[in-house]
C-alpha cells in the first residue's frame, strides 16, 4: 500500500484551497458574479483552512505536531462547512421566509459597527438566497460545503498518518 506522509497531504490540501479561491475569483472577476456576505465568509474560511495546511506542510512537524495541525485544520474546515450549511439552508427557504436583502459589504464596513457587520456576514441576507450558478443541480455553496467536508476529512485522517 502506498503511504504518503502528512506533509504531502497538508500541502495538497493547501493547494486545493488555493484552487478554490482561484475559482471564486474567476466567478467574481470574469463571470461577474458578485459575492454575498456568506460567500465572503466562506472564502475567509477557505483561506484560514489553506493557511493551516500550508503552515503544517512547511513546518513538517513530528507526530505530535501533525496531530495538532490535523485538529486545527479540521476545526477550520468545519467552521467553513457550518457557514456553507447556513448558505445552503437559506437557498432552500420558501420565498416568503427569506430574510431581506442587506446593503453591500463596503457600505456595512463603512457605516455599521464591526460586530454588526460580522454578524450580518455570518448570518446572511436575502442576497445569499439567490442561486446564480449550478452544476449537476447543486449550487456553489453546496459544492463548497462538499469541499469543506472533504478538507476536514483529509485533515482529520492525518491524526493516524504516522511517519
């Protein structure tokens, strides 16, 4: 059986996060899809997960360190999965239960207190319920949720990946 050390897996996870961020940038800058507050929150969670993986890959710790990075990576990915789950839930609400659309993020950061802006970013607005893109019948937040769950699994499995 082919055994790959944890460092390679963490670097591959970091690469996957970079690819996810590049795809998000493509949809925003090339296709013109404007991200909602939950989309931005998911991007930040992908960035956090990718940074944990990158630091773990560069650090190349001993087994105790691998376990610590594995737990941190799993927590970061599950945080992102929880944000994606909220987004998917909002997209499946009946139209009369969808929250009102909020102001843009730039406006919120300029005129709202930071705590209120962060709360809106994590809870979502009516903008978040709109489905702009699908593949195989699944929306972008659904695919992002799948990616977060795969990253969490990859990270969690490193606990048993001894040198």
